[in-house]
């Protein structure tokens, strides 16, 4: 095993699975990343901490192990070797670290390297580093970054600029299409317009308060982020939550997955011109949210998962109503799936649109639901299960077609499986306490949390301080991996199909623009 030599010189970190920290030099940073890539490892996240010194971290998943590479540099004037040649998805993460901490990657060998800024958008002065620990600058008019988009030259080629402000209620992102007629030759994205300073805000909170902010990183993944945060914190504190609490967290996570799949399947029908689908799935989603409110006390679970367990217990009557709702939804969504499959117009829009071949998906690191629709059959609930998923026997959904139709099919399959899982969780829900008294850990430490959210792997890297505060918290949404792949999925399609293809991925702006 190529990674064995690194594991022999690592030290364990607290986390929900096996985690090893490797203190790297610039040479071993590259060599370890190369070995991880050679054995099929995946990049989960990359971020930086501090300025004098500055530490660059990356998390690599080489099942069943998480590797945390830590490269300490004297200050931000030093550079570190880019790993974007091994893991293309690292490119934007490296650019974000440069914007926030000032530490820059450098190209190695013949790798393509992108030095352009990523996040600032004139939101702060060009010489200010938001995560440097220095005081916020006085409000001044900051100059715009120079941001040359990549141009496509040729006869008949023209550009269409869409966004960052869009029609309707949608978060901002800029999409620059190079087209001939309506056929897309190239798409280039620019994000970061809703950068909110979340990572800086974490450092002002106590460790036992951070779960509330984590739940708001991306509101549609509140349970996944809050659970990952609590995993990391509880690992540092060596706290094991009550058995009932672990099962209620899994119930909440599947509830969140179901709600999102119901919403997306309706929106995808609508984007294909099939308003019937939107009407039916909107009705079913509302039915599901009402059943959830009777169990959890809230429709969207922003404050349900807390350190030490969950915020409230579930009543027998509420759970019975939720299970009854799963039976009704299972029958109705199976019928609607037959309608989607039989509708010639819907199939014509879905089939062949936005295709990402499995080979390309593997090269670009496509993950989560979109990855499973392109032959990347990975699901942490199966591959690296944390309790109670280790006893739930989750059935993994996947497809090798990689188009919108495949992403819709995976959603339908996962919806049915999550409805089944809700029934299994309720049936096996243990009695006992749902919350354990929790105090912030003393002494500080670095811990990881990792949860398979509905969109894909959600990671929290949490470093606590000796006084119970948060020294650094990096939340990572799988949209970081998948946004660049959307640029490839649209190539060769027509411009009017972009909303449909984009919705079939349904990536998070907020989870990306921290």
C-alpha cells in the first residue's frame, strides 16, 4: 500500500472514523498527495490557518482512512506546491486560501496554474486578509480585482454573460458562456458573491456555540453541517452521545435528504416544461415538512443537532405520523416516477443533457449524488459508516450514464431508500436519554467531522483553543468539488438547457461562498 509509509509516521486525530495527521514538508506534501492519488484517494478539503506561521491543511480520503496533511510555512511570503495537477478540484480551494490567508500555491512541473483571485469581489481592501487575525479594515472603497475571463476565439464565437444577479429568488453567480449559435463551447464560472465571513465569525464563538453557525452554512444541509460540527467537537472532547441521540440524528439527516429530493424532483420537472411535476412534488414536500414539524418541532432543522445529542425528543405519536407519511410518499412518488419515465417530452429533455462520463467524473473528483450518477458509486453511509449507519444496511444508488436523466433516477432511488430508512430508524429507535450534558473541551485540539449530506460529503475541521473557544473552523460543502464539473457538463449542449442541467446538480452557492 503506497500510503503505509506515511501512516507509519503519522499521529491519530479525533474524528468519527480513522484519522491520521501527517506533518509535511514541501517535498513530502507533494509525495503523499501523489501516493494518495495513485491509490484512488480523493481530496475532501484544503484550507489555511494563521499568517505567522501559516499552516496549509488538506484532507485526503483514502478509505478507510482520512489523511490530514499539515504543511507549516514561516509566513505568507512562502509558497507551497500546488496539488491541482493531482486533484483538479484543489485549484479554487488554493485560490480561496490566498484570498483569505495570503498564502499562495506555486505550480509544479507542467501543471496548469491559475493565479487569479477568487473571493474578494472588492468586498475588502486588496491588502487585507480576513483570516489573518488583524482588525477589520475601516470601510473604504476597495478597487475591483482584475479578472480576465478565458476567451474563446473563432468565427461566429460570441459571449453571453449571465449574472451574478439573476431573475427571481436565487443566489448570485456569474456564468460566462462562449457559444456558436446556441451551442456552448465553453462555460466559465465566477462565484464568491455571497461571501459572508463565516470562517472569521467562527473564531468569535465558544466551541459549544459553533453548531448553530455550522447549521447555517448552507440552510438546505443544516443537519449535515451541524452533525459534522458536533462530531468534530465531541471527538475532541472524547464524548460519546447517547444511543437514542445517534439514531435521532440519522432520522433527521434522512428527513433532510427526503425534503431536498422532493423539492428537486419537482423543480426538474418544471425546468423540463412539465408543471404537473412541480405541483405534485410541492404538495408532497409540504406534506413531509408538516409531518417533520410534528416530530422535531420545526420544519427545517437548523437547531436540532446540538453538542451531546439533539435538542428535543421525538414523541411516539409524531414518529408514527412520520412513518405513515413515508408509506404515502413511497406510493405516490413511485407513481410520479412512472409518469416522468413515460412522458416523451420530459425524457427528451432529460436524456443526454449535461452528460459527465464516468472517466471525466473520476478525474475531476465529482462526488455525492452527482458523482453516483456518473459511475462514482461512493456513499459515506455505506463506505465509511458512522453509527447508526453501520447497522442500517443502506442500499447505494448509482448510475453510469451521467446525464440529467441519470441524476433524476438517482434522486428517485435515494428518495425511496431514505423513506425506507426512516421506517427502519423509527422501528429500531432505542429508548433512553437524547442529550448528554456537554462542556467545551479544555486544552484545545484539532478534530474532524464527516457526514454524507444529501448533496455529498460534508466536512468540518475544527480546532479549539485552550479556553474553550474556536481557533479555526473550516466547513466544507461538496459543491466545491462539483461546481467546476458543471463547466464541463454544459459543453456541446445548447444555452436554453443550462437551467435544467444546473438544477440537476443543484449546487450550493452559500456553502461555497463562506
